[in-house]
C-alpha cells in the first residue's frame, strides 16, 4: 500500500514539477529554472524508493535489527561514489542526480535482502483491517508534523533563492553539515532508543522516565561541545570538507557563516527528537505535531523578519531560534503529560553542561589567539582536543552526574575488552 502511494505521489510530482519550481524557488529564472525543473522531475520519480527505504528501515529498527539499515545507507553512499569515479566524464548536474537515484535503488535492494533474512511478508492484509485503521489514525498526526517540517525547509530555500547568487548553495552546504551531525548523533540514538521506550511504556515501567532522562542528558553531553566547537571552527570545518575546485574562499566564508549560526541548534534538536520519540512511544502523536506547527510558524516568522537585515544569516538564525522554542515546548508538555519524567534533575544537569560550554568557548578563543596552525584540518583537530579537555574538566569541577555515568560506562567497556 505504501509503495502504491509512493508511485502515485511520484507521478503527480513529475507532472507538477513545472508548477512547483517557480512556486518554491521564486528567485530562479531562465536556464537556472529549466535545470531545476529537470532535476525536480528526476527526484520526484524516486518517491517510491524513498517510501520503501523508510518503511523497510522502520520495520528492521522495530525488530531491533539496527545494523542492516546502516549497511544499506553505507551502500547508498558507496554506489554514488563508485558511479562518479568510474564515469569520470560528463559530470553535469543531471548526471549527479542520476547517480544519487542509482544509490537510492541500491539502498532499497540491500534493505530488501536484509528484510528477507529477518521476517517474511504475507500478502492479503485488508486495508479495512482494524489494525490498519489504527495505524493510519496514529500515523496521520505524524504525517502532518513531518509535512509541516518539510514546509519549513521549502520556505528556507525559497527565501534563499531571493538572496544574491551563491547564498542558496551556501545554505544547502551548511545544511548538509548540520544534517551530518543530526543523523550521526541524534537520529542514531533516537532510532535505537525508540523500541526500548515503547516496551517500557507498554509495561508502564518506571524505567521509561529514567531511560528518557539519561538519553537526553547523555546526548546533550556530547552535542553541547560539538555545537560550541562548530561555532568557533566553522570556517576550518568548511575548508576541510568543501574547499577545493571551484569552491573558493568566498563560498567558504558564506557557508561557514551559515554553519556557525546553525550550530547552536544541535543540543536543542537533540532534545526535540528524543522527546518526540518519547511521545510516539506512549502513542501520543498529536503533541509533537502541534509543536512542529508552532516551530515552523516561528521559523517562518523569524526568517522573514531577519532576512531583510541579515541575509542568509537571518534564515539560519530563524531556524536555530525555532529549534529552541520547539524543544522548550516539548519539555513543558513532557512535564505535563509524562508524570514519570522528573525534569528538575535534568534542568540541573543541563545547566551544568551549558556552563561548561561557556567555559569551553572562552578557553577555545584564548587558545586560538595564542596558538594558530596554518592548515585548517590541524587547527580543527587541535581545537577539538583542547575544547573537549576544557569541557570535561569544567564538568568534573561542577560535579556532573552524566559525566560520572559516561566515565563508568567507558571503564566497564575497557575492562571487558
């Protein structure tokens, strides 16, 4: 049923691409608009692959088979790299899009092979079955919430297309680096945590609140220093990742500028995603949907307000502020609707971590003032090592409970090895 829906949406997207591109990228014109229409039609035709990828990954994760989804994602990237390397000529935008589509097909094929090893598919489930209707009823607010988030991305790109040439590309490159942090740290933890939360919620166990608090505290323990280091080292990070070929210093400057304003959202995005999974675990999908709507409304309002004076920085700043607002609203709703969740110890721990983050920023600014390396990779490595040392030292002096738990986990792993 999901695959059939993906086919229908793909056909509609391909047919409507000439109408969608001018609507969502009003700053494009001429050949730029024509190329955008061709690329949109190509990617719209792969909606069914996207649907299958998410559905199969969700089933595997629900069965607590997390490795196959990661292997499939790796095969997706490896397929794209192999196609680009083997076919060294003709690297225009259409070719690159075709390479991405081929990578998606490989990813779905790997997921299908992995699913065949772990469960069997039985045809004949009626769409009017009671469980099917229950699934749709629970999933509808999730679909609305995700649609609202996609509207948020569309508005950001539409605003970026009205800025000077290169601004939209800078936002996209900065978004890719932001998405890397979110997918590696936030999405990975939220995905592996969800089955545990769902099981504890079904058992009405006190372990639900404990697991949730430890996840939020442990994730922020890592994301706060990453956020602080990214703010200071944004230019070095962009130089290491992108600065080659036609990606000149002007592109590095604008991409780093956007990244440094996206970075403060990392810990708040972590809190938002973990709490969203917690509400899904207790079968409450309406609260995350409402909070997503509020967050997107705030993002649109702040982006429209700031983009006039700050340009692309205003778009990134609007996104960061909306992440903070969404996380705070979810914390307030969690206090109200999840009675097993005790937020006072969490706030106390988060306060210590943010104080340690301020100490990290101060120490890192002093460090860069007196010790500067000519190569950006060396500078970023040195700043990361020094920053984490200062951060963990500050947490140790503040008596962080999450740091103590993390140290005990590391020690136990070392003893086992």
